[in-house]
C-alpha cells in the first residue's frame, strides 16, 4: 500500500471516529463488532418466519438514518419521509413489473433510487430557496405525503396502469391488486450468476446487513467531515452560518436529497421483501414512527438512531400481535422521553457512561 493510500485510509478512520458522533473508544468499537457478529449469526438461531421479520426491521433503519441526518445534523424536521420511501417502492415495483421479466432488476433499482431523489431535489429547491423553514417544512412534507396517499387510493380502475403494472388503488401494487403481476424481488448479478433477494431468503437479510454497516460508517465519516460540521452550524444558527459565506440553501438541499435517497432505499428493500406496496405506506403512522425512533434514541447521533430504530421496530411488531397498541405505546414513549431525556435515551446513556468513566479515571489519577 502506497503512502498516499495509507494517508487516505488514516483520514477516513479519523472521520469515522470523529467527535460529531458518539462512540470513540476501543470499548465502543468492540461492542459494535460484537453486535455485528451477533446479527451475522442470527439466522442460524431463528425460524424462517422470524428471519422474514428481521429482514423487514433491517429495511426500516435506512429511513431512520436519513431522517437523523437531515433533522439531527441539519435541523430540518420532516414529517413526510415516507413520501420518498413510497415513491421509491412504487417506482421500483412498476419498472420491475414491466422490465425485469425474470431477469435482473438493475433498471428498477436505478428508477427506485433516482426518481425519489430527483423529486426531493425539485421539492427541496422550492422549499429552501423560498426560505421555507422550521415547522413549515414539516407541514409541507406531511401534506405532500398525504397527497400521494389520496391520489393512489383512487387508482383502482383498470385504466390506472403503467404498462402492465396496475396501480390497484388502495389494494396496492402487487398481490393484493387482483392483477397477476407482482413487483419482483431484487435480482442482481450477471449471466448465469444472478442472486434473488426475496423476503424469505438469507441473501436479502445479509444484503441489508452489509448495506447497513457500510452506510452507517459512511454517514459517520460524512457528519465528521467539513460538510457535516457546516450542517451542524446551520442547525445551531443558520443566519450566522450564512453570514460567514456558506450557501446554506444548497447544503440543505444536498442533505435533503441524501435523506430521500436513504428513504427510497428502504422503500425498494420493502418491496423486494414483500413483493407488494400499498398507498398506506404514505400514511400518517408511517411518517410519525421514524420521528419517534430518531427522537427516542437521540436525533443528534446516528448510532443512537440505529439502535433505537432496530429496538422500537422490533417492539412495534411484538405489540402489534396483541392488537392496535403499538402506535399508542410508541407515542407515550416519545412523550416520556421528550419530557425526561430530550437528548434521547441512548445518547443520555452514553454521555452518562462517559462522564462516569472520566470521573473514575480522574480519581485513579489523583490516588
């Protein structure tokens, strides 16, 4: 390895372990490694049904990380991230139904990622360059999402189709629409070497886990870069940051598009997992739950958000078995955390642990 490559690797490691994100010690990274190994080994110890649920849970974390990035680091609260999740899922499903024909799904993958991102670029440009901010962004995003849901609910007739993909109204795109065409699972590879990432397969679970690790580390490096530091400055005082010469609107637009891209990834993985998507994906519940995940864990930390999303998504599934209690419990949890631990449960726990460790080291040094 040349000197320049070693230098670049060292800079990347410093960014991943930077001060903008919690967790810098050897103990923290040991814990992260243990959790990663545990998740890798998990399929060997659970049933096929449980693996199906865990694959779904992993797919939701990308949505939460995107919201953490735009809200926790850039100060942009969005109550409509499921607009990009749903748009990504529908775009992937429609293109996949029309073009995959049992082959690879690269075109569907590109559509599922690019269409929501381009939509976010247009919408974000309108909002940020019109100086829309604060609660008005949150309201606009929620309205946009509900407009998608309302429109797609009305597309039940046979005239509502794109190619051979029937939109299906409130029954959705896929097996509940009464149409024989279902959105395909991701199929990637070349020639005879094509792997299908379906909901019940180990391949989808491991694909999601690999993507989660790579994206988590990449986002850590991003928020600790100069770009991330400027985002934090915008969050704390946008007017002062702009006075220093930064184009805060362009930066907000970029991070908004990154958040949309991550939400779209969640949407595509969801469709690959279940081979269907319905307009309910745009509903209020699916917009509020990610906010709860991020707020409960700690919105200024990617690590806290990932832990919270995994835990609360699992808890929601367990509560849903008992009836319509999941959302009530999640709402009560959010209210409690916001009152007692405004920085989030995971963030508060880590800060308390660090404070205790520093105090003990000080006492040992003094002794």
